[in-house]
C-alpha cells in the first residue's frame, strides 16, 4: 500500500482477474488525482470509464494491462 495524493492505493501487485469487480475505483499509477471506475468485466477484459471535460469516456484493456496502468483505491 502507498499513500498517493492522500489516497491509500494498492500498488505493485497484479490481482487475479476474479479479484477485480464492477464498481471498484482505480487511480493512475502515475500519481494523477483522476480516478476510473470498472464498469464491466468479460473474462480477462476490463471495461472502465472516467469523466473528462464534462463527458464520460470509456475504454477497455486486458486485466494485466489495466493493472499496469492503474492502482486499486483502498479508501473509497
């Protein structure tokens, strides 16, 4: 666990795909204060979204790539 921008994040670990869940909040590993929310899981693929400029942006990555980019927010 690391504290980044006042949030407790699970960093440096790759969870099994069955440990990911719709509704979880994740933060960019870069330390940005933005967050993304998992909206769907299909096998090893994770769908997620975030707000940008007043619009909702959606994207999809395989579970490993998603976790290389984002850290689970533990204190939401």
